[in-house]
C-alpha cells in the first residue's frame, strides 16, 4: 500500500519534487499543508494533490511528512508539529542534520534526508541524494529520479555542494550562448549548440561511470585539433580553479 505523503511547504522545492513524482507515475495520495493557501491550491490543481483542512488533519492522515521549507523557516514549521509514532520525517532542509531535527522532534523519530535537484520535474533521471538508506522511501523517490544513497551523513552533506552546480551551470551556459549570439547565431541555435554539447558530454560521462574523464578529453583534444587549442588555454589558466573555490565556499558553510 502506498504511503500518504504530507508536505509542509509549497514553494519551489515542493513543486518540483511533487512534479517529478507525478511525472514518473507515482499516484499515491499527497496532502499539502494549508499554511500558504493560494500556493497550496495552485500546486494541488497542477499535480493532483489535496490541500488539508488544517495541519492537524494533514498529520492525522499522513504516513510520511516532507519538510520542504528553508532553514530559516524550520522552527516555525516545527512549532506545532505533533508527530505520531508511525510518521517518517523526510527532510529537504539544507544544512540541518538528523541530530538537530531529532532534538526538536524527539530522539526516536525516523528521519530521512533528501535534496533533489531543481530540474527533476522537467528532465527525467535527475539526481536525488538520500541519507540514510530507506527501501520504502527510495522506492517512491525512484519514480521521480535517480536515487543516490550514502553511508555517512558527512557524505550526504558533501553532495549538497554538488546540488549548487546546476544553478552555476545556467550562468556558464548563458555566457557561452551569448558569445554565439553576438557572432550571428539566433538564441535558439545558440542554446542548441551550447546546451546540447554540454548535455551530450554529461550524458556520455554518466553512461561510462568507470571511464577516466581526463582520458576521454585527451582522446578528443589530440595534437593539432581545435579542441586542444582551446583546452590548452583553459588548462594553462586553471579555468576550473574558481569552480573548485566556489565548492569550497559552499562546503564550508554547510560544515559550519
């Protein structure tokens, strides 16, 4: 029997998580907290959910409780949360450990942390990190994307830095796209050329997980090729260094 999922929070995160589950075929009951009623109604209509009459009713009828709020909203979301023994809490609150959640919810509360990527309701197979492993939760999440499990919470925290990459990549792709537009391509052509080639390379890397990406690159950027001329320039100037530093900044904040 499919669990009834209660969702606290009706912002962007809840929208793309629920959208991905529905797109992937999950047809279980989803109850939305009525706190932000207009957003909840819109989300319910778009993805076949129900808006609970009140939070007490949502808790009474749900098996899993998804916390889809920002860290600064967490205390308010938990203030009147009276969990039942059967509840499993699924937290998408960035940077909030299981220990911190249990300190607020009760030491015996089952807690699973997730952090789906923001594109999963549009692109099939998007990454959904989870910790700790949970057979039941993973089975539902797999309808919405590719589940990645971790052995330690520290590994899960590290994966959250990776979740920021998509937000950065949009700006990177946009910069390259503009270069082509400035030289005569249409916006549509430039998007296909830039995003298409980056998506192709990413797809190839995913299809060959054991392959060395450096060796794949070297096999394309051979002596005398245009690819090598550009790659040498990027490597000489350590073009990836700023990206590594940006990851360091995010991880330092997550580890604080």
